């Protein structure tokens, strides 16, 4: 063994022991005739010291060490004269007897410290160096602990971990597939799975009534802070269950993860909110309930007063922002421009300032008396000192815009503490979404989601209005404004599945081509079943108090889907193209 202990292990109780450590040189410094070396591994840092009267060769070796040199150090654990309470090993140091340089290092392109001086692109290029930094080590350690908790919990509940294929059939319904050409079957392609959805349902047909997998999934879609082209799901399915069984099981899993990984207790049971209430009150199907500022429908209160913008609008909604009546005209103008950005899409913003002295000021006060403005503010639960922000337009679009504005104001006011956790379930989603552009329905979740039992009659109606009222037997787990997981009770009846394909405008021929294997499987006694999948990368990031998932993935891609460390994706040789019967039409560089 190259070491007897790690660099984060030794304490004052180990004084007098002869030990061998191995790791990377964090830094080296000389004080008088002594040399001090901080030696680092993923467990911590230990200070090494070479005395002034040490062997000449040892002094020379210590003096020649550079940052990130890999060394083996042998010496005695002694009590430090000047202790460092900020380090777990700060009470001791190692009085060295020998140093063995295992490997030299060129000067790294950025400092490998808690806070680095390297930019994001530079650190991505040298990701293997960035991974030596404590923040990323803590992130990956948390990911490991959470995966361990998931496996332990699901095993205790009778789940089996079963792997499903990565090379599957392309069934594009939503995000684009990554495709893989088949050399042995010229002109044909595999797809990488966006999820193991159909396979886990087939496992239920096969009788494996409790399945799970911590599995890689792939989607060719635009990227952002919480999205990668390849990502990891905690994928689960259960047979002979109803919605309540699934929610209770996985609420228990999340409670165990919070308790054992973070020492945090979450409510028991978790709150539940219908999709309709979430949209009406928060403007989002993934509401952040850590703070108030809920959306209020003030349509009836503001119409009929001569302000044509409100009078002609389908919906007028408002949020009451606490303590912001002191906003200046400049700040309000900036906020107005902010809501006009394409990411929000509002045409304008109306404000009502409830001043601390009880007076009121509004951008539309020539249409509304002070008494009327106070009446409107009271409907929103606003008090003196608060600021009312109002948007109008089509109902769902305006609610969504108000939801985005609510989150922005929550950020500005510091109301979204990443170390406060407020999970909940969202239930009773619409089963279908109508696209005016395409003139057809799309599945809100996926085509295998069952309608709620009480809505089955509406599901078999030929009227568009009836189909729009059908609720899905579906549910999402939401934490702090982020959807961490979602699932549903599945369709297990071949006739109902055929009806779903009809409603979605998928022909019998197309359904047979894309999903024939699962349609046929349902003819052989498919049990009632349901499940869900959690976005494991997102779970790790939120448990770690971060919004971006990249630090919780060892080797992530950038916003363009590139791995700049290995320079991928890249071109392949013409000989490989020929073997795969591929021709490129790309005319770029």
C-alpha cells in the first residue's frame, strides 16, 4: 500500500504514530528554515513539515515540490504548535522522515481550491483537475450517498433492480431521439432511450411486480442549467397498485433520502395540490411553496371602469409583493421591460403602490379611484407597504407569466433559500393538450398514461370539449419550484390503449409499427400497474442547494452539448462512414 492513512483521517489521538500518506501537493511554503506542505486527497488536507535540521536530501526534495506533484510522505504524527480550527486535521502535522515523488506535474491552468480562479470553460476543458476541488468532491459524494439510500430503500420495499436496453427502437413523440446506425443491418438505426418506459411496462407484464433502475437516458434537446443530453433517472414501476400506493411508497423514499443524507425531516404526509390549483395560484405546474405571493384573479374587480386593456382581457391577475411599495419609477420601468422579454412575453405591466402612510399610487389611477384601488389590493391580501403587480391576457398564458414574475420577485427578495425544502405532489393533470397549430391532441405526459377512473366516460366521448376535461391518473413530485419526478397509473388494457392512439391521431398502422410489441403484450394478461421516474441529477443538485446539475455529474456537456475535454462530438473517418452506409450532407466547416 502507498499509504497507511488518508489525508483527512488523522487526529490528535494519533500523535506519536508513524504514518505514510499519499496525495497531491496543494501548496508548499517556507518559514525560516522549515518547509510546510499541504497534502491533499479526496478525504481532506494534512499539513506536513520538514524541520530545518532534517536530512539535506529531504530538505532539497521538499523545496523542489510544485503544485499538484503526487508524493508519498512518511513521518510521525505530532501536535501542531499553531493549530488551525478550520481544518479537521488542524490539530496535528506530520514531521517528515522521507518524501517519495511519485509523479511530477506541470503548473495547473487554474487554482485547485475551494473557490477557483478558473472560468467555467477552462475548468470544463480540464474537468479531471476541477474534480479534485472540494466542492465537486462533496457533490459527487452526495450523489453517491443518495444512490445508496435509493437502493437500500427500494430493496427494503421488495423492488428488483433490472437493466433495460440502451439500443432500442425510435418512437419520436416529444423530444428528439439520439440515433445509432446499425452496421449489420444497413440503412436501419437504433435509438438511445429517452426513458425505459415501454420496457418497464413489459416487465410488469412479465410478472416482475416491483422494478427499479438508476438508469441513463438520452434526449436530443436544447440544454440549460438543469438539463443534459444524457441524464440519470431513478426509474420505478409497480404492479397491482393504485395512485395512492405509488405516492405513499415514493414519498417514503424521499423522506428516507432527506433524513439519512441531509438530516432533514419533511412533512408527513406531503401536501397535494391539483394541477388546476397550481396554475391558478402559482402560474406553474411546479410551484415553489416556500413563500406566498400567490396569484389572485381580479378580473371582476377591475373590469367596467373604463380601462379598455382590462375590459377587453380574458383574464386579469395580480401578485402582492411584500414591502416593495418604495420601488422607484426607474425600478418599475426596469421591471416592465423585464416582463416584456421573450422569456416572459407580457405586453406590459400595471402596478399599484400601497404606501406605508395608507396612500395609494398606480400607473392606472386615472381610471380607478383610491377607494377602488384599495378594494382591489384587499382582494389580493396586500397591506400598506406592499406593491401590486398586474398582468392581463389569455388566462393560462397570463397565469404562466405571473408565475415567472412571482419567482423573479422571490429571487430578488431572497425568499428562495436553497437550504429550506418544501416538497409536494401535483395531481389531477389534464390527460391531453390541444394544439391549435396542429389541430390535434397531444399527451400531457405520454401515450401510456391512463385517465382517472371517474373520467373514463369522458375519455370515450367524441367531443373535443369532453376530452379537454379528462384528468390523467398522473402525479409529479415537486421541490422548491423544480419537478423532480413524475409518473402515472398506466393503461394496461389493449382496447383503452388503442383508444388513446386514436385520440392522439396515431393510425393503427403507425401504432403497430411503433408500439406493436407492447400492444401485443397487453393481450397476454397485463396487470394494473403504475410508476414514476425521478430526475436523479436534479435530486442531487437540489439536495446540495444548487440549481445547476453539472457539478453533480462527473463529466457533463456544455450548453451546446459538447464535451470540450475530449472534444466530442467529432467527425468520424470516411472508412467508418462507409461501413455504416452513411453519407454526410453537412456543408459547414
